[in-house]
C-alpha cells in the first residue's frame, strides 16, 4: 500500500526544485530568466498555443503553480490582471524577481491550491500548467478553482495523460528495463555520456533503486515524471479528467492531448520528424489539457 503523501512533502520538494530553475545559467539575472523562457517554449511550443496568453486583456487571471513566473509574464505582458501562487517560497521569490526585472505588474503569493485564500467569484480565468496532479487532494484544488471563478469564468488546466506513449511505453516499460543498467557504479556516467541524460538524476535513480527493495506503482510514476525525488505525480485518462472537473461543477469545453518530447529518446528522438512528433502528441501526448467553464 502506498504511503499517503502530505502537502508538506510536496512543498519541500518544489522548494528545493523550482520548476525549470536549472534551465538558465547566465550570471545576469534578466538573461537567466530569458534562458528559462527560451528553453520552455522551444522544448514545448504547444504551451503558447494552448494557453492563449493574448486572450485575457483586462481580465483577472489566477495561475495555480506559477513556478518561476515564465507563463505568468506572458499573461501580464498581454494586459491581464495577473495573480500567481506557488506552494513553496523559493518559487515565489524567483517569480517575484522575474516580474520586477521585466517591469511587469502582477501579484505573486505563497498559497496552497487546496485552500485558496480568495473570496468567491474573484477571477475571470484560472490557468494551471502541470501542477494540480502533484497535490495530494486534487479534488479539493479543483473545487477551489470553481469557487473563486466568476460565473461564466473559464479555466485551462494541464495534467499528465495516462493514455500516452510517455506513460505506457516510456515510464511503465522502457524505464523499468533500463533501470537494471544502472546497477554498476560506473553506469550513470557512461549512460549520461552516450545519451546526454542528466548524470545527477541517473545517479539518484541508481541510489533509490539500490536502496528501495520495493517500489509501489504510484512511487514509480512519481519518481519518473519530475525527478527521482518527486513525492507525487498523478496521471489521468480522458474519462478520469472529465469526471474530476464535472464533479466540481464545471462544464467541459475541450479535453484533448498534446506534446511529445523527442528529447526523452536521446539520439533516437532526433530521427523523428517534427510532423510525426506533432501527430504523436495529438494522439498520445503526455499533456492532457482540459478547458472548462463555470
């Protein structure tokens, strides 16, 4: 049986691993955030299209899990009245810094998505990109979204897609086979040289593999999404995602998939044409987007 993950464990993890904070290396802080932005949208060009950053001028937008502020800055640049929240202080600090450096208006707060500290009917739109599947009580977070949205308000939410190649092939098959290759002490360094995969993450996967005699299915999913120490990641089929939002009171507008990350397949991924990757993303992509209305 899986040990129940609490919200403090989630907070601790993201406080030590702010999302994509390691994608920038520049000493100049503005350039650092620009590097993160370039990395984010070059690796996943579907985000701007799905997020519709230009569509909320003058509207009150809440982003749940704003990370270092990359997407939030796009809403703010396009005239949205922006509020972003994070569960951890490190991400809040980075997001605030980035808004200040780029001269953008926006409120960044530390807050738990399961207990939003806003009055009912506050926002016109709620946005959350790959966040709520990390919180223990996802149902509470979705109900809170519904509560703080104005009648007729909208939400665009991304969760990990269970009906995907990433889940069925990469996580549940290939990684289980390849983890056996990590047993020799020299393996992480060698595999990193051959494939380009992050050596530190491979080292940590090896440590956990040798340490844990038994890994539950939920633990395996979690440690193979956002890093080996990620305490919790959930995945959703189309039907499960639909049920999650309709039970909270939302009307589903769209429920669709996108994004196939070729870099997960090292040099083999480079052989896949972009048109093929886009098709795979549409059919069996890792990101499931749910667009809803209150």
